[in-house]
C-alpha cells in the first residue's frame, strides 16, 4: 500500500454496481465534509479461493485500470474534490482495516466483484465493520441524489452503551454537515403481562428512559445546536424497530455492540441484520 498516510473518507472500490454506488456516496460525503477522498482497490493473485491462470503482471494491470476508472469517475463528477487512488495487494478486509487507522470513515458497497470478490456482509464487509478503528458505512438502498441535495433525517439506535454514545455523536455530526434532522430511537423490549411485577411502573420507566436520553444527547446538542431532534421510545425488537425507522432515513447509525434494549448488539445479531437488510446506508460505530 502507498506509504503516504490515508486520511478523510476511504472507499473500497472494485468497479461493480454496488462499488460505483459506494464511490458516489463517498465522494458526496467527502465533498460535504470538506475531506479528502481515497479510492482503495485491493487485488491479489488468489481470488475466489484458488489460483488464477494469469500472469501477476496482467492482474496488476487490470487492477490499476479498475482503480484509475474509479478515480476518473469521481474527478469527472466532482473536479473540486481532493481525490487519490491507492492500489493495495493482499486480503481485502485487512487492507481496509489498515487504512481505517488514519481515516475518518470507510465506505463500502454491500457486495462486490473483482478485487473484492465475495464482498458480502458476513465476509469482507462484516470483518471491516466489526474491526475497523473508524466508522464504517455500508451503502445500501437505491441510488439517490447526493446527500447535500436532499433534506432528510438520520436515525440513531441508542441504548446508553459506549458504542451508542459514539453513534449519537456521528449521527449529529452527519446531520449538522448535511442539514438533516436526527431521530434517536430506543427499542423498548415488550415484557409479557404475566411476568410484570405488580409494582412496576412502565410509564415511569419510559419517562426515566426519556430523561436519560436527554442527558446522553447534551454533548452532541451543544456541538450541533441547530440540529432538530426527535426521540422515539418504541416497543419491539431492536432489529424490527430500527429497520422500520430507517424506511425514510438518509442514514442509519448504530453502535457495534450495545446493552439493555440492544442486548447482544454485535455484528452477527442486530447490527449484522441491519447492514444486511436496511433500506438506507448504515454506519457502524465502535466505542473509543
């Protein structure tokens, strides 16, 4: 990989349809946040589990052409954007995670071809989302106009865990940068009536949850006082609640793991389901 430090927004690009979608989303994000964009293409001799009967020099040439096409695509659409291409050889997830140490964000499509063969969540995408040291955005959903051209809102899944607090911070930052609103969602697990002790005051518990949410949002609201906020405490399983909330969202932000209402929020459970099935881009954030 290029020795020059990687900063700003990094997009894993392979030339596939979903790769182009991720590229365009990442370029719009970098432009809005005034960050540099790095287009990263990973290649290796071994693809799909076996050796390819093609000279290494030819494979590298194909990879270079793919990368150059991606960079040219961005420069044509956004000539004012600072963009560079980086060609890396090796295991795709490892190279992306490595790039994340200096990046503000990694952007990926939900699946890929070429240098990212097998880029389906559960393989490369899931590995990067689970282990990258910066937020990872999986660009799901249909192609839409650039984020700065469409008003909307960010949905943030919150349960009070350290990761969900980082998710709140990112959600507010994205909303502030794009002129969006924030919808903070708490999934309230339903308890069967026969299991509820007589002295439990569910309404009081909801009020306490709302008060805690208000406290959790104080730092983000102080940094982004112009962002409008809506807090929803919704009864239901976290996966279904957040998938429903994301129907009209521009971005869904979740922590990599959670507590309470998001018990077991690990890739492979709730967040894994969201990056597989959400109708909009999903950002996975880790606790610092």
